[in-house]
């Protein structure tokens, strides 16, 4: 990578990088700089920096809020399969230890549920459309919060409405 030439020093005053080395007592003025230092010294000397031509929308508000937020996420010490609430919102819906005698419903019929998400639902004890169809808002919030990697999908994809249709014999 080519290096930028160091700009000539101003009369009667050594370059900033040289003054810093002299003040730190690093060594004589003819000590060669470390590889890449010439570029850094040149940038520091000239103040080279990319600067926008005008303020971006929301930039002022964002700079005023800088450092004022705090992460208040859930404690993730227990796994979704463990069935713990992880400090999540809502209340855990009624779950099952396994599917009913006829086998689990094909949860993939609900738009937004694929094989991985179906497996995750099974690990949470959710196997049937009628389970999902009966969820309250608090239970939807709990499931939304405990679908590791798929948080918020129940609400976004409207699982409850789809499950009501499917449990009533609909094809969705």
C-alpha cells in the first residue's frame, strides 16, 4: 500500500509528529517511523477526515441521545426448551409434554412457520392448532418473547387467527 508523503513542516516549527516524539523522548529526530506511521502522521497533521456536506436527517437528535439508553433485555440463562419464563412479558400458555394420540398437527400450515420453527414450538410443548387458537394476548406475548431466533413472529404472522381457521377445518 503506498504511503502518503508527509507535508512539509511550517517554518521554524517541526511537524506535530516530530514534536510528539521529541516531547516523549522517543529518540533522535532521524529515527525512522514505524510502518504505516507516515500515513497516520500525515492524517493527524492535516486533520484529514470525511465530513458530510450537510447534517443528515435525525443526526442532531441522535447525537443528543447518545449514551442515554440502556439495554434491558431478558435474562437468557435458561433455554427455551426448559420452559422457564426468562423474565419475559406475558404468561406461559398451557403446554403439553407430547402430542395427542393422533399425532401433532402440521404447524407448518401456519404461514410463517417452517421446519425449524415447528421444532422450536414442539420443544416449548406446542403441538396443535387448538393450543395456539386459544392463546390470550398475554400468552402470545410470552411465546413471542421465548421463540429464540424468531421473537415476535406470533404477532407479526398472526398465528392465533390462522390457527383458529385451521382448527375449525379451514385450509388457510
